[in-house]
């Protein structure tokens, strides 16, 4: 009986550790001067931690969120056999500004809605720098991992703070949006603003945005292969009643969309890929999708060539979500890169 009771207590203890590591936490990083000179007041960042930090803090990996994503969603990508193994690394997942968890138009007490200042990817990174150096008292990272808008933050990190991070893994990534990407973002922004002028509900706007994301996030081949003619009515019906997004509102959508639109790691270096690449000290491994219609891989491949960086090119028909279709392969290649065997 005592053995059973002891085993039960151990199980409860371990469960409490896992829960405490993955639960939503917040850090107050204060007022932040933004890239445009404005002030973001009372800035708070959401974060979650996974794994165990080494005594010498040599195994820390930062994992920022994608467009509209939250650290709660990153949980599915953290663990053995996933994108980052928390039995080897201490992972700090951080909610990007504007996602509805960290300070955003939807939750700012002093600058809500249209009063929220315009932020950039660089502003997101500078806020994360304060989180790491002030809250965690960390002055160096082993690695950063990020997909989509998370990759933009990763690229900005290694340019803004070139001595801070040893290794970077941007996936379905972009150091600067291509003109094709910009066209898509212009379409989405104009769509939102036009519908707002017509006094359309956020629910209707979200429905149209969800349809647009479905079109561009996957390749035509994927849609044709996975949605039969007979299944199409059921598939389309899912867009009729989109789930209300309490956190990622339309104002938050515009906030992060504009941050991606202006994203450009070359802007302070004569818009030169070559000049910027010479300033990057971090070892980089990129994962790109060759069928990506949401974040075109061209600019990433250009930078990879300048850096002589390792690149994993995925050629499946899953489009922007290609990594999820080849999780095992991506997990193995990331592990090789981080362990130095790639």
C-alpha cells in the first residue's frame, strides 16, 4: 500500500512539473520605445517554458509564435520526435506582440483598438530581448526556432543581436517578403479596410479571411487531392460559421499583418543581402517549402546562398504547412543541426 501511495505521489509531482512548465505565464517588460518613435505602454509578454535549463544555461532555445499563433498552439510542436526536443533543450515559447495574449490592440488598457501604435517585427524582437535579459537574466541563447512570422522574428534576432544566438532554424521562412507576398498582404489589408468601411461584422470579415487563408496556405494540388467533388459542400460549410476569435481579433490581425508587410532585415544595410549577410554570426539552417504560396521561398534561398547556409527543401504539395506533412523528417534534420551532426 505504501509503495502504491509513493508511486501516486511521484506521479502527482511529475504532473505538477509538466503543468507548471507549460502553463501560460506573463512578464511585465514596461514601456517600450518602438521603431517608429512611439511608446507602447505597460507592455506584457506571454510565455511558456518546457524542459530543464542547464546549470550553465547552454541549452536554451527561443520559440516565437507565428501569425495569429499562441504559445498554447506551440505545445504540439515541442517534445521528443517533434520540432524541438524538450528533454534536451530548455524551450522558452513566447507570444508575439499583437497576438491577443501579449500586449495587443484587443487587450491594451491604455492603447486599445485604433489607438494601438504600429509595431514591427523588430519591436517584437526588442520586447523579447527585454524578457530574456530582465525576467530570465539570460544574455545568450543556444538557438532560436520559428515558423512563418516566427521565422521573421528569428531572422530579425540574428541581425539585431548578432552575438546573442548560436544557431537559428527559420522554417517556411522569409527575411524579407517577396513582391508576391506583398501583393497578398495588400489584398488582405484592403479587404479588411473595405469591409470595415461597409460596416461589415468582424465575423463576416473573419470568414472571408479564413477562405483566403485556405486558398493560399495549401497548394492547388493538395486541395484537389484531399477534397473530393462530393466533399466540397461540407468543406465550404465550415466557412459559414467561423469560430469567434476572442484573442486574435480583426484589429490584432491588422497589427501583425502590418508588421509582416514592413518586415525587412536588410533595411538598415542599404537593402543589401550581401552586406547584411556579412553581419550575421549565427549559424543558420532553413526549412523551405517549394510549394509555398503564402510565404514564397525565393528570398530565403537568396539569403541562404549568401550565408552558405544549410537548407532543407520540402517538395510535398502541402504548401505553407509542408513541415507538418513531414514532421519526422524535419524533426530529425533539426536535431542533427542543433547537435552539430548535419
